[in-house]
């Protein structure tokens, strides 16, 4: 099957035709990469005796000194539980935790901080919606539309709630360049549709979904839109009010923040109507022998002691991104990914998945090297100090459509540079030589 891939010849023909790649390369550098790199201690280390070239940012990003310091500072000076104490440390800790919620809300265009629920990660955010909203609202005959490019975390929770409630899942096809096929979406949408689960950006193809149109169409039939922002919030300036979904999930660790903290933004009226996800301390108003009533938002979704330090450090990560400017972050990503797409096209046996225009994709570039298993290529790259990911990237339905078991994925962020792309291409050429010799 030849879907969603372009051969070397096709890519060259396209770039010659519209001059797109050369025009992208002529954009002046939007970020001072050398200055940024100095903030990331891990980038000083060596791997297998070589300078670390970290191109696995779609899996998780590295952390700047400011974020690491925020964690150390919290535990050194402020550590106390939130919301439950009248002592000074508890008040300071609560203030910093709630300030982080506000900070995160502003970053994605939320109207109010109560619209932000702290979660561990995107996966937990999406499970929260599927369980809390889904169990309360879905019934037999209802339909959940998900796209073929969903990460398992925006598919499996819906499969589980569908099995419980008798609802049915249907997958929306993709166009040849790997975006959500709006015609197929229109065909599947009906008054039975209750949920549309869609990744704002694909973690394999890098494609960016037209969330505005998708949301508008869903709302016309009375469905809610649950957007997975794991790969878009870190890179693409995001405003939930203009994009129009009903929920947006994201992970702090993919945007310079710590692991174990993420966010779920939801429309206030939906969050207010939904039953809590977890029960326990912190989320109640009153508890009786046989029942309880719930605290107002955001505490209703904050059962147990939350991840206070990491939430505060995520606020600092967001400050860091804001200082860089999200439009500069995006422009840098387009530039580096564009250069990578151009350089990869110079290796004859490389198949790149997704569109060749870096302006319609994020900094995620998945590809295969003919005749070399992605894990073997990944090992050769590791020997050169280059970290990429090899596998199905938690997108098995998409890989089935691509007709490959696995791909190699290089993903770029604010500290990556053109010379790191050159090193990647050189190491791939080595992998090709080594494995071609082996199989010859
Ligand atoms: N959705 C997408 C598009 C992702 O790329 C990822 C992470 N690979 C996730 C969801 C899940 O994120 P997390 O592991 O932080 O829950």
C-alpha cells in the first residue's frame, strides 16, 4: 500500500516544482539555539563517547536548568501539602500550585483557571474524560468517532467505555498526505455521534488536524470534541477558544516540564456536570456514612495529594517557552524539520511518512530505510550518540494502514540545530552501508 508516503523522486519533484524547501531554508533563525542549549545540562553529556544529539522529543523533552532549579527550590524552601493547612508553608505551597494552574490556563487560552485539571499526563487526561464523561453520557447505539492516526491513549480509553456502555467506535480515514479526511468525517457524522476523538497533531506523521473545522462540524450534530494536544501544545501556539474543542489533553514532560504532570482543559459547563474521576480526600464538600457531595472545580478533580512540585515546575517550563515566544518555537521547528525532510530526501532508500511541506506538520519526522530494520538503524544511531525512537509509537492502527510494523522517528525541539540533522543523515548513511553489506 502506498498511502501516506512519498518516494525520494516524488519529494524532489515537488520541492523543485514549488521551491518550497528552499524558501523555508531562507527563513532567518528564529531562536538562538546556542544560548538555549546552555540552559540544558543534559546536552553537555556524551553517549557512547559522542556528543549527545537528542532527537526523541516527541517521546519526552529535556529540561532546562530553570525547571530543575524550580523542583529543587520547592523541596528546599516551600514543601508542604496544599489546601489543607493554615501554616505558612502550606499557604505558600498552595499559592504556587494555584498560580501554576493559572499560568497553564493562560498558555492555552482558557478563560478561567478552574478549567484546568491537573493530571499525570495526556493518557490520564483522556481516561478521565472517557470514564467521567463517557460513563455518564454514552448509551447503546451512540457512536464515538476517532481518527486512524490516534495515539492508543485517545483510542483505548474509548474502546473500554464503548464496551461498558454499548456505544460503538468508528475510525475516520486519512487523506493521502496523512491528515484527517474531512469528507470521510462528514460521511460518518450523524446524530448518533456523541464524541469525536482527534489528535491535534500526529505523533507519527507530524500532520496538524484542522481542529476548528472538526469541532464546528461535531457541534452541529451535538457531539463533543476530545482533542489530544500532546504533540501540539508544546509546538503550536494554542488557543482553545478559537480552536473550539470541548476538551484538550497535554503532557508537561513533552514541553520542557517534569514527568508526572499534565493538564486537561475542559469547558467549564462540562467539567461542572461531570462526576468526579477519583474519590477521596480533597475532592469532597461533605461526606456522610453512605454518600458524599463534591467540592467545586477545580478541587472536584484533585483527589488525594497532588503532584505539587511538578505542577509548579511545569509553570516554570511554560514561562521558559513564553520567553522564547511560541511563534518562534513553531518557526524554529518548521525550519529544522524542513531541513531534515530535505536532507533525508537525499538518501535514496529513505521513505518519509507524511507530507513534505514542513509548514503543515510539526517537528516529528518518521521514516524507514529500505532493507534496514528500524531497531537496527536506531542502534547504529545510538552508537553515534543520536537518540531517536524506533517502533510503532503507540499507533498500531496507523502503522497497519502504512503497512509497516515500525518506523524510525526523529523529533526536533527548541535546542536542535541543522548540524544535528547533518549528523543524523551521516549516521543513517553508515547504517545503510553496514546493513546493505550484511544482506548483500
Ligand atoms: N498522544 C500523543 C499524540 C502522544 O504523542 C503521546 C505520547 N507519545 C500521548 C498521547 C501520551 O502521552 P503520555 O505518555 O504523556 O500520557
